[in-house]
C-alpha cells in the first residue's frame, strides 16, 4: 500500500492486487490494507470508527482488484464521505484488460444484477424474466470505453457487487484472469484496477494501472 495524496479530510490510498482491505476471516491478524494503513498512519487508530469501517476506510475493493481506496481522517469527514456514496452522485472509473475482442469501441450496459441462486460469491445478470437468482434485482449501469487493443475503461453509475466484472463479461469482454465470470486464466490473477472517483467532494488522484500489466 502507498498513500497517493493526503488531504485534511481524506487519505487517498493505492491498494495492490491480492491484498484484502480488511483482515481475512481465517486469519484476523493477517496482512491487509487496514493493517498497513495503521502502520503508516497510526493516528487513524485513535478514532472510534463505526463497525466495519475501521481505520476510516470508506469503501472496499475485491481482494484481486488494485487501485484507489479512500479513508476519512475524522468522524465528520467520514459522515460526509458516506453521504457522498449514498447519494449515487459518484462515478467510479475502473480500467481492465481482456483477452477478448469486440467490433465496437463503446457500450452502455444496463442489465440488472442479483445474487446467484446457488453460489453466494457470484452475481448473475438479468437475461430475461425467468433468470434464476436469489433475492431482488439491483438496477445497474456501466459505461464501457476502449482505451487500447485490450485495455478498457468501465465507468460505474451504480454500485452493485461485482458490477464492472459481470457487465463487462455480459457483453463479451470478460476481464483477463477473472475465472468467476469467464475470463481467460492468468497467473497474475484478474486485471481490474480502480483508477478514480468522479464527483468526490475533492478531486481524487487518477491512479495509474500497475506496472506489471502487459499491454
């Protein structure tokens, strides 16, 4: 982990791929973004954060996803940050690699998403009125834009679990290494990177993709 920028209200962090945000259930003392944050910024441990937001961490990324995570530096900033997420006015921008090709350079995907009926860790997209699922359907919108032969940007206008991953796969662009949603296997895992958030109270840094990505 590295601190990209320090604002009076926020810490902008760069999470490496493969590092969980919070301690793994099987190893509460294991390496994670929270543990590294508290080493680099021990003052974060002195604040009585709400449960599940320890260290002031305002949101999560999947363990395999790299990129921007924001932490609040005070309880007042925390409340403003959580209100920003709840307002649905934020647009998260992700970058990803795919081994697949499509004939178009942009697409807006509006498939509703729900939890898989049989596998808790997986989501499904609504193919029709009778698509098997568990619970309710969540409206979701993602805008896809080609940045290079295999490099794409996904802008999320909603915040549903695995949204970028499943929406990209649904239109023929499974993320490289994302075996859960049909991506080609890769020894470095899946190539999904959270680059920035548009609409945050202060501009967030644009986090470059990892050097290890082979474009």
